[in-house]
């Protein structure tokens, strides 16, 4: 059973969209000695993530958000399987497979989903072609890092 | 004044797009277009980068087929070095490439298309998606995940990372394969093969339910293009390009990577940033062709591996000559999954794959290099130019979805003409227009290097082409 699953996703060649994987990589280094913690950095959410989800007690998804103040961190409690069907019909692209849809997959296919699920987003400023984060997004990393670490307390 | 119906956005494919259908005064479909509205930019991003960074950089274009870009890029770099990679490296690259074919086809079939194929194109839209699939036939969803996991695990065992492996490098691969990892992959194969076969056995009878779609889904004569192996066989990693016409006649053959530009041209449509590829000798747009699973199974003479070969022979019985309906991309994908798994087994069973000699070393010997391979969706071309210091000056990428753009548009028009009628705007009809796009399994993130959410432009155009209304969404 995974105590905490972290999934940071986004395209690292599109500026601030690389925030999710970058924070996941940072957390991976920081939490190497923690047992029962799993960190995944990926380009986008895909169906097979349902399997590690089904083994986790708690999950934090990390993504950049388009719109909103650059560097602003939002922390959302995601509705789980019971409400997911409404949201999955709104999730119309597979490459935008949403966290609630993944939770529904986990519940439906494996009979289990995390009791607590959160989505951490940071407002992005620059999604152009490039490998670096903008200043406000880079500045938000420590706060976001701490927010996720607090889930282990 | 004609009326325009928008299906916006097209669901369940990677990336974004818009379809506009233009009706004339009588409510008949006058025109239908598939628009892609994102910009290209990855080709500019690479300028000034050391060429040996290209494979890992290019793998980051797309989260669905990073390995495809890795392969084509590495092959372009091999050409810059002017090296022949060691035999073990060739085998290892093939295994990784095949694993991704399995993975990508699994996503397309089980997650993008299965809701339509299982639940039917007239099913309630609230259920005709993955949720409905989970309720109706969860074992299909589970099998899809199992195939994706097998592909992922193989790629990780070889490359050491989940996505964007840094293991494939110019000149070969970074590290040889050890026996323990090889055995781990081999052990998972029998179960995965059985899964692929039972999916085929389940799907084939279903095809009978789709006679109308088969007739109308981009069912037209076109050229077919793809790589063919030395034994005229199905081949993904390597081979020479073949062009076949709709009657099965080979009109160009054994085209090497460096000569692609003599045969493949690219045009940019005014309403789309997706480049349209065409067969140069026939001109634009007459030189329309298709790539991908349907094209590959049409242009080869054998799949070589036993089970895939039997299924391929049965597939070819669908039509005398090349199979023309784009509906059959789905069937072709399943045959290719079977082939990929059988071929992986053969490659891994060969002791030569464990050789420690996996890399050829050289400095650049050419200023220009082209790499060509078959991605899940079709032929992928990476063309690079470097300066005397080995820094990238220029890159051109021709993506599978770009090859298919003209054919996808043809498919949208044909399907719209057949299924969409002014008086009856059924959801099922509109979904079929979307579904014909899905049959091609386009990866728009790749082909236009897009990401995430972007505003969608909706345009209402009258029969004279005058803009009546314009809206932004998202």
C-alpha cells in the first residue's frame, strides 16, 4: 500500500508546462528514503496510471494551469469515483485525461482508489517553446514542494 | 445561406482540432474540413543545439510516442556520423520500438475507439466513452491497460526510465541488455500474446455490425506509403519506402531515407497549421496517400511471424487488392499488435541480443542526415542539418499525421456526405464524422507540437466563403 502517490505531469519542452514533472523530480530526490511513497513524473495522464492509483491511500496530482495569476498555487480536493462520471463526460480528450477520470478507472478496474485525492496547480506565465520555468513559477516551487511534503505529516 | 454544423472539439484523440461542415441551401453537405489550429515550433527550438542531444530532446515532443521520435532522431544522427550501428544495438532498438507500437495501438484501440466499437455509434453520448466501456466490458479496459503496462515495462527495462529514455543514442544504445531483464520481458510475453489474440477473435465478428461505416469511412482509392523490410515484410524500425496504388501496383519502391524529398512534398493549407504531405510525382492534392497500420498491411507481402501472418492473410481477404476503407485501421492495429509481440519474442530469444558491443563511435562525417522509421501512426521522418561544430542548423520533421492529413480530410467529407443530412442532425451521425478521424488515430500534439488547452476558434462560413460569425472557446 502506497502512503502517498505523487503524479506530476506536463510537457517539459513547453516552458511552464514542465512544472509538474520538475516538482515531481525534486520531490523524488527529497523523499528517496521515505518508504511507501511513490513519485511519478510524466508527460500526460494515461490509463495505466489507474494501477498505482489503486494501491495508494492518498494522491497528489501536480500540473500547471493556463490562466490565473502566474505563480499562484491552487490546491483542490478532487471528487472521487462517485462523482467522476459527470466529470469524465466533460473530459473529452484522452491527452487531457483528467484526475477524476483516472480515479474512476482505478475504482472500476481495481476496486480501490485513494481515500484522499488532491490537485495542486500553479498558474503558468509562459507556455512557449523552451525548457525553463518562468520566474514566478520557479519562485512558487518551494511553497508547492512544502505543500506536498505536508501530506506526509 | 448555407448552415454550418460544428463538432468542436473532436473528442478522444490527442491534441485539438475542429471540424466544420458546410451545408448548402438544400441542407446537403457541400464541404467538410478538418482544421488543426496549433503552431509548430519544435523545429525552431533545436537550432544551435549539439546534434547528439536531439534524440532525447525530440522524444519530449509527445508523451504518447516518444520512442518513435527517439528512433527516427537516432537514425538521423547515425546518418550524420555515417556509422552502421552494431547488430545487438539494432535488435535492441527494434525491441523498444515494437514495445511502443503495442502501447500506442493499445491506447488507440482500447481507449479511444473501443467505446464506439463496443457500444455502437448511436449509443447515448453520456455512456459512449470510457465510463460506458468500464460498465459494459471492463475486461476490455483491463486488457488495454495490461498491454500498455507490458509496453511501458519493456521500455523501462531497456531504457531505465518511464518516458523519454536516454538509452537510445547516436551510434547505437547506451547500455547492453542483461539476461535477467531479457527473461523478465520474455516471461510476460505468452500472456500478452494470448490477450492480443483474444481481442482479435472478439473484434472480428463485430466488424459485421459496421457495414455502413466501412462503406463510408474514408473508403476511397488512395496511394499507400510505408517502410517495407528486406523480405517484403512488415517492418517498423527499418526498411525502404514503398508507394503502392489503390489497385496494388507498386509505383515507387526501395526509396532510401536520404531521397525522401524527391517523393514526399509538403503543403501548408490556409486554414490549418498541419502540413499536408503528398506524393510529389502526382502533385498536390492528387498525390494523396495514407500511412499507418492500414497502409502497412497493404504494401507488404508477409508479416513473417506465424500468428500475425495468419491474421494478416485473413485481413487481406476483406478486399481484392489493397483494403481501402479507413474503418479497417482498427483491425489493422490489432494485427500489428500481434506481429509486434511475436517479433519481440524472436528478437529476445536470439542470444546475440545480449552482446556487450552496442555502440559505434564517430564524430560527424556528414552535415546532413535523415532518419526514417514507422511510428504507430505511420512513417516518421527526421531530417537534420548541422554546422562544422556539430550544432543543429535546421530540422524538418514529417509526422505520420501530416502524411494522413489529406486523407483525413477526404474521410471527413465522405463520412459527412453519407451520414449528415440537414433535417436529421442525429448525435450518431455527428459522432461518425468524429469517428472517421479517430480511425486514423492522429496524434495532433506530435504533428503540430501542441500542448494542453488552447482557445478554439469557431467559424461560420456561408456558401461564398464569407465569414458570418466567429467565436472563441476555452
